[in-house]
C-alpha cells in the first residue's frame, strides 16, 4: 500500500498529464447532487484585472446524487452510475472525451493538523534548497490506521523570531521554521471514491476538500488575507474552512445539513422526501410574520391523503434545526483561534444557505460580520454553475488551474537538490583525484 505523500505525488504527475491533454473533468460528489465541469487548460493566463484566472468551461452538468449519504459512500455502484451519467451528459454538451478528473468531496470526516519543523541556516541567505529541506523533513502526526492524508501544504514560515513570512527566500537568519496544514480523511471513504472514479475510466489528478474549495471561490481576496471563515452548508455535511494570509489554516466537516431539515418535515407531516424538500425550498423561512398563520400550504402525505399546514407551523419545524446548525458552527469556531484573527468575517454558502431570512438568525448566533457568498464572477463561468450550491465545484476548478504547493513538491525539489550536490561531489572527485 502506497503512503499518502506518494499518492499525492502521483496525482500531481497526473495533473501534468491532464494539462498536456488540455482538458479534465471536475467532479463534486455531494450528498444531494453530483456536478461535473469540463475544464480546458489552454487559457491559464490571468484576466484583465491581473487577479483571477480565466476559466474556460467546455461543458457542465448536474444530476441527483445516489450512493452518498452525509458525504459517506453507502453504495459504490450507485455512485459509479451517478458519475458515469453526469460525465456522459457533460461530455455530450462539450463534444469531447476526458481521461482525467479532479475530485471534490466533503466525505471522510475531514480534520486539520498543524505540524511544524525548524532547521538551522547558520546566518546565511535562505535558498530554495533550505525551504525544500525544512518542508520535506517535517514529521507528520501519526494517524490512526483507518485514516490518511489527502493534502499537506506549507502555510507559514518564520525566521528566528520573525513570523508570518510568506516567502523567506534571500532573507537571512539562523533558524528557519515552517507551519504545515495537513488534511486527513477516512481511508476507506477516499479509497471508495478513487475506485468509483477509476471505474469510469478516469485517472484521478487530485482530491480536494469541499471546505477548502468553497472558500477558494466564495471568499474575496481581502478576506483570505485578513482572516475569514467559509461555511458551506450542504445537504448532508457542513464544511468549514478558515483562511489567513491567503492560506487555509483550519478545516473541519460536520455531518449535519439541509437534509436533516427535510427529514424533520418528513417525520412531522408523514410526507415523502421530495415533497418535504419542495416545501422547505419554496415556503421555508426563519422569520415569523403575523400573516404566516393565515398562509396555508397544501401537501399530500405518503398515503396519498391531502392536507394543509400553515407557513408558521412549517417554519416551526425548520427554525430549530437551522439554529442547531449555526450553533454547531459557532461552537467549532470557539474551539479554534478564529477570534484572534484580524478579520473575522464569516461567509455562508452552499445550497442550504438559501433558506429565507437565514442572515438575521446567523448574525445573532455567529456575530455581526456574516454575509452570503457565491462563486466569484470569473470570466468564462457559465450561469448554470453560478449559484452558492456550486461554490465547491468552482473552487475546485480554481485549485486545479492554480494549485497550492504540496509537501510532495518540496520533497521532489529536495531530492533534486541532493542529487545535484552529490553529482557535483563526484565530478570534483573525478577531476581532482
């Protein structure tokens, strides 16, 4: 069994193959929907503002998800069918076939780890080899046997007592330190996802957490720099990511989401899930008005009997669960260093963030600096994937085009530097002995 760093390295090499091929599929494997975007790699230049890359989307498709519950794989064969079906629709729109895929998932009970490492520099100028050495020799926390790393990225450097250095090259010091942000997930879930995608004749070029992907697309540049959190409220999972200095410093997923609200309505009214979902989407609200007692909503239960319920009564089932979701998010932030960041904005995105009047309730529980986020308006972004429920898939497109450095990249650089040094030694011996 290959190690997690070796797996990441293999995926990075496949990404290079995807770039040479010119096109790749972006797959967002959610609990409610599976989205596929066919991304072309021939336009990696920045747009006119010089800040954001330009997307060239050849085709996009979304279908209902099967085989996934609360981010976890319940039926791999059903998931394979969903992937193949959405891929077929997207390829049909683009009239092209793809061989590589980037995966976005909220499954696997994602968790953050912050390993650190320090090496001696002896007062000289710091080179790229020194950076490769400090990153590649960092010891990662030992995980339980059933867990694995899906991402390990450097997020902060320090030289002696100077902290928060983004690029330490050519600076002088005696000690060089690095902070890494590692994301771990359940190994069984990740293996099941990779196997399902490979069964569809796709080579996996990368696995990204939906939390990081959503934050990449929903947070503006100033928020990513000063410190902000992105909360993607999906159907079965809440994905949280905290950005600081343009790097993710915290990631967490919670198995709670909009489907739990739907299930509450199903249990209270004895209606099928599609009926409850439609009632929640069309009539659900977190704010009570006097006229809500008079507004009646018709429905049909699982036995085919007709019934009615007031909007106020329906909201009575919705509000407690949404408050529980927001209070769970607040409790997680209370256990982190989020309150110490210069900026403390919280951006809500995801399909369940569209419930009416969620903003006022969120500000009472999470604080005043709360706003709703949608994918950034990139040039080339189709209107059909511009809603908040597509923040993760758009963020995955951005990450695939302009990926952040991984620990495996520095290991390759460190090995190359060592081979170069050994080569110089042998040449000196050959010339002087």
